[in-house]
C-alpha cells in the first residue's frame, strides 16, 4: 500500500478530469485513482471525465471503463474546444459538496490527494503545488516568471499557480465560475487568484510529479510561449484592475 496518509474525508467528492488523446495512459490513470482514492470516498462521490474528440482510442477505453465502474461518467465531445472549456463544463457538472480537479496524463500521483484532503475541513480550497517539475526548460522558466509576476502583483506566494491538482468546496466554484473570463489559457491560475482576492481560506500543499511516460504535453506549444506569456502578463494586470474597481 502507498504512504500512510489517513484515507478519510468528511463529505462526498466529485473527481474531475479532462482527457484528450491519452490512450497510452488513461486506463492506468483511472485505475490508480479508483484504487488509491475513490474506493475510500464517502457514498455519493462521483468521477467525471470530459473527453475531447480523441482519435487514438481514448474514447473506447473510457467506454469500457464506464461499464466496469458505475460511478465513472464520461461526456464525449465531437470537437475540441480547449482545456478551459472542458474545465468549466466539469466544474458546472460537479454535484458533490467537495470537488477535486486533476489532469489525465498520469504525471500526478493519486495518493497525494490525501495530503490535500486532511486540510479541506479547515479551508475553502487546498492547492497542490508541484515539486520537481519535469517539463522542458522553456516551460519551467515561463512558469517561474508567471508565478513571480503574479506573486508580486497580488502579494501572494504560490509555487505553481496553474497547477491542475486542487480540492475545493463546491460553494467556491458556484461563486467564481462565472467570473473566469480573463485568462482562458491559465484558468486554474485565474481561479486561484480570484479566490485570494475574495478572501477565501487557501492552503498550499506540496505534491509530487512524475515524468511523462507517453505522448506529449497538451499544454501550449513552445512557439506560442512568447506571445501567450505577454498576454498572460496583461491578463494579470487586467485582473488586478478589475478588483480595484
């Protein structure tokens, strides 16, 4: 068995996971989350996946897994419309009082969920910050610059603002979801900053990250980093100005 984290949580949880072209890992990822997390969750918990027009067999694997696990519900999309749109749909679909969001590429370690879970009764959002990022150097530098700029502008300190590993109360999502319009490529970062600006109680917890074993990152291609980095900086200024008003 994994590390000795207490595997208890006070309320049912909606696990949310966008997926696109992850056939090489998606079955292992779902099985890991069922084995190390879902089987310990309270009755009424759910596992939601938003699948975006995969062409590599991801859809067929998920269909088979739905037959195996009745709590697994997958929404299938015929066209890709981006990570932010999938994230919004998943947030809006979550029915449980606690909501957990993560990626489907297998880099996050499912059992680290319990590092966050032990704090959720005292906080509105528990944010998992990656340690030991495995991304290419350009991505790591871009992320570091974004985090430092955001920390400076908003006087906060988070190592990994756009991390896709967080546990939160659904009431926070209901309050903020309609406001997530300024940073479409960094929707998780915008969500975290809006939580700060509205004085929600937030706890940062360090989590692990594995090497990506198959495929490539679904994040921004490297050639888009200069322009999107500039846009991200402007978006941070726009977000701060919106709260000043």
